[in-house]
C-alpha cells in the first residue's frame, strides 16, 4: 500500500476543520478573546493553526477542542499555545529608525526635563513580540542619555500575549534577521556573538523586563501589573490586526495609561481620526509622535505641535506622505542607530489667518488634484489624507489613482486597507493580491513609488502578513 502523501493529508485535515459546524464558533471565540480580527477573513490560515494543535491529548475533534478551550479560558495553557500559533512575531532592532530618532531628539529630552523632580522614567513596549523594541529603547537611552539619567529609576516593560515570544525576549538572544541593518559598530557595542546568535549585552538589559499582558482583555491602566503612568508608550503594528471597535477602545486605554504630557508612538498604518481627538500630533523630521495633553504638558523645543488644544490636528509641516500607512519599514541599512542625529529645525509658525489646519491640509490636496487631474499621485495623497482625517471618500480617491495607473502598488495596498477597515473583506483580499502581483519581477531593493523609502522587499513582507493562508 502506498503511504499517504503528508502534504495532501494535511490539506484534507485543514479543509475538514474549515467545514466543521463548530469551526465558526471556535474562531469567533478566539478572535473575541485576542482581538485578532486579522483572521476574520482567513479561514484557511486559522484552520491550519487549529490543525497544528490537534490532537490535543485525546481530543481530536473541533467540538472537543472548543469545549476544552472554553473550560480553561484564555489564561489556560492550551489557549496560550494556540495564541502562540496565531500571533505575528515579525520585528527587529531599531525598526522604523525615524521614530527612534524622533524619540531621541524630542520626546526623551522632554520627559527628562519634566521628571527632574521624581527622577523616574517609565516606558511601555505594548505588544513587544520577542523583545527588540524594548531593548532598542534601553540601548538608545544608555548610549545617548546616560549622564542625564544618572541616579534615575528607569523602567522599560515589554508585554505580549504570546508566552513563547516573552521567553525569547527574556533570553535576549537573536538570529541575524532580528539585527539586520545594524552597523558593525552597533553590533560590536551592543551584542555578544554566540555561535550563530547575537545576545544583547548585560549592560543593555538592566532596565528592561517582560511580562504577559492581554491588550484586549486586560484592564488599562492596571496598576497591580505596573501598567500605568508611563512617559512613553510604543504600540506599533499591533492595532492593525484589531477590528475598529477594539482599536478605538485600546486607544482610549493607552491614553489613560500615559502620564500628563506623555508620548505615544504607533505604527504608520495605525494613525486615524481618533488619534487627533485624543492626542496632540507633534511633527518632527521623519515621523509624527502623539502627545497626551495635560496640565504639565508643554510644547517640546524643536517640535511642531498643533496650535489648537481644543481640536488638535496635524501641522502644516506634516507632508501627506508622512501621515501615510505606507511606510512601516526602516531604512536601517542606510541609518545606523549609533549615528549622530541633528536637532530638528525650529518650527515654522502656522499662518494665524488659517483657523483650521486640518481643513488647510485637506484643501491643499484638493487643490493639487484640481491642478493635476491626470496625476495618480495627487489622488493617492488625497486618499491618504481623507482616510487619516475621516472625511471625504478615500476609497474613491485610491480607485482614481489606480484608474490612472493600474500598477500603482501602494494605491492597491491602501485601497485594500480601506476596504478591510470597513469590513469589506473580499475586495480587500483582491487588492492585497493585486498589490502582490504588481511586485512580481521587481528587485528587492527597488524603492516603491510614493513609499517614502519603502522597498519592494519590505512591502512584500507586509503583504505576506495579510495574505498568509488566504482563501482560494
């Protein structure tokens, strides 16, 4: 008898799980507990993860597995094992170097000035994955602010829902992929080489700790867990996997977890209208940070805060592409974290005759479209601003860009994101696929049009996250 092909057998098992009548309830329960709406339209990907967990002891059916998870709850060992399969762990040191430059030039000096009395600095890496983001913050602080922080209490806490990720974070040992783009000088200064792995030097691990925390179900602030009164919160590329209701709730919770005048850093794809309702956008060269308004909050020297505290808004200095969700990739090869960062230029005073900077930004894009109706980039930038501000019809703007240039890959990508945020999963997948197909035969290091330095390889990686296990 010819042995069964293991690939064919696995595919048959995954299909059987998908068709099981208990599968929709299982998927809905897990998404509700984790907030991972990323899997809402990815049944094959979710079923494949379930197949990895079966058999679970003597349990071999979806109904039995569902009952077991319901019995133990999200804190149970098997539930955690499934979460470990579902969570996305892509990260690396000094990812999005421009944001770390902005923290170094503006936010950290402001926090040090503001906390001179308490001599306490608290930083939270929310959704820290395997830990590079938290360690990056300690490296940044020790390399550039060691003298100012002498005698201070500095606490950097990384949290994640994935227990396996946290175990690796505590070990502080990584392969080449996690340190890609770092200069040889930074590698030598911050890491010890052990066989084929890089281990964070002990001197850069003294302020950093890790613990499990569920951003969806956990109470925020949670002072018994030490979650609250932070000076800086980094929550990057986490909310993009949540549905709109979860994202809205989490942003409010992060706002509450910040000290007055504290700073929030989010991924490029995660800015939206609610950010401008809760925080003051602060434009610095290469990035936008978000600041919590408070009695003690004052504009940081060198930054460009919104002139209106009643209705905070992006400043005229922010070009539309900097508000884009299209730049979630650092050009780390070109920018080493050990390089000197020039202080940001003094802000240009806004035009006092302009009562609403948000309207000014939108009007600028509309004027560009009116003057260049056949320019796909003009329509694309309008779509980005409309999506950012929650006005107009960004879907129509991205469609016009694609009509004028069917190979405009970022227009496809952002059109897919716009559909996904509106719950239209089928057209979202179609445009994610279109974007991927537009990258075929293009070189990895080629810059993507209107991507602000985003490379083809980096965009492929972003698309892979959305298309893993897609149907059909």
